[in-house]
């Protein structure tokens, strides 16, 4: 397929979870600007993201979806595939990060694992057969630097869920490759979103680039992983941390 530098994702249909705000909203806008038709899903309404994509001339449709509900993931992603006629990429971005501790709350442990890990798997499961039948597909999973760095403010369950997503990424890459399905992950550091609004701001000395990231800083690597320039990459984790990995 010839590469269009202005719209590298032209002709692609991409589904993004957690698209109401933050990294997911920025990724959805970026993917639409790069020419993809984008499915937006979130427990919150995605009206602002949808409006901004349409105002910029892009094409998108939104669904309300709780990714911890497996049946709902199957139904909604199935509807998106019917609507778009295919599914080229799935961006598993939705997640939660309540403050926590090592001997944290057991109910919270289950909630975080249910959303961050099980919810991601529900979405992958919904996309897997259609992508296999197409003989092509691309899955991008949003993990976190907490998977290798341990996480400080976040609960144990958050770091555990994000480490599990890296194992999942590698498993999907290994098994999806022969079917034409790629899978990679991005591991953001400190990104300015609602999720980190209440985090203490003492971390700047740890970041070689000396600033928190923006949602757009993560949207770029997600767009790259969805696009043709990463065609020979699978099973990778891209750190998007302003260099924290160097300082750890
Ligand atoms: N902000 C950071 O510093 C940072 C760092 C590392 C990783 N991440 C990861 O990036 C992803 C996006 O986070 P963000 O910073 O944009 O946070 P955010 O809170 O702004 O956005 C997360 C989105 O996920 C949605 N969501 C939560 N639970 C859901 C569910 N059950 N079903 C569907 N949607 C749900 C929320 O409604 C929200 O719109 C998350 O997976 C997060 O763990 C963020």
C-alpha cells in the first residue's frame, strides 16, 4: 500500500478505549487527523472528543462502554466492526489508578485488576477473531512505567496490572504474528491528565527532560505503533517517560 505522509492511517478503522479524556482522547484525535475512522469508547461520554474530531474534519463514532463488562465489550466492538466494515487497530488505553499501598484495600485490588487487566483482555478477545479472519490486525496496549519502576504513589494492584499487560503484549505478539496481528505497548511516565492531577509534583528532578508529558506526547507514539512505519515491530514496549528509565 503506498504511504501517504499526510494521512498515514487513511483507510484504517481504529477503536480506542478510554477516549473521553486524557491520553485516550489525544490518541483518538491524532489517529483521526492521520486519516483513520475512529471508534471511541469510555464509561464517560465521549462527546467532547467526538466533537473535536468532527470539527477538524475527521470521522468518528462513540459508544458508552465499561470495559470490565465482557459481554458489553463483545457487543460494542462487534458493532464497531459491523459499522466500519473492519477493524485495523485496537488501542487498549482505558484504565484507573486510585492511590494505594502495599497492604491496600482488597475491593480496590479487584476493581483495578478488573478494569486494567481483565477489561483489556475483554477488548482483545472481542477483536481477536475478526482480526484473525482478516489476516491482519494491530493491538496497542497502554501500560505504565510502573510495570518496571514499581510505582510509588500508585497501589500494588496498579503496578501488578500494568506488568501483566506487558506479559499480555508479548504473548499476543508471539501468537498473533503468524496470523498477521501485531501487538505493542506504550509505557507512559508522568503525564498531565485527570489521573495525575492530585499526584504530588516533586518528581521533576527525576525526569531528564524536566517536565511532565502531555497526552499528545503519548498520542504520537500510539499513532506510530498503529501506522505503517512500525510494520516490523511487535512485542515491544515504548517508554514515553521523558527519560525516567535512564534516571531509575
Ligand atoms: N497519566 C499518566 O501519568 C499515566 C502514566 C502511565 C500510564 N497511564 C495510563 O494511561 C491510560 C490513560 O490514562 P490517563 O492518564 O489519560 O487518565 P484519565 O483518567 O484521564 O483517562 C482514563 C480514561 O479511562 C476511562 N475509564 C476508566 N475506567 C473505565 C472503564 N471501566 N471502562 C471504560 N473506560 C474507563 C476514564 O473514564 C477516562 O476517560 C491509563 O491506562 C493509565 O493507566 C497514565
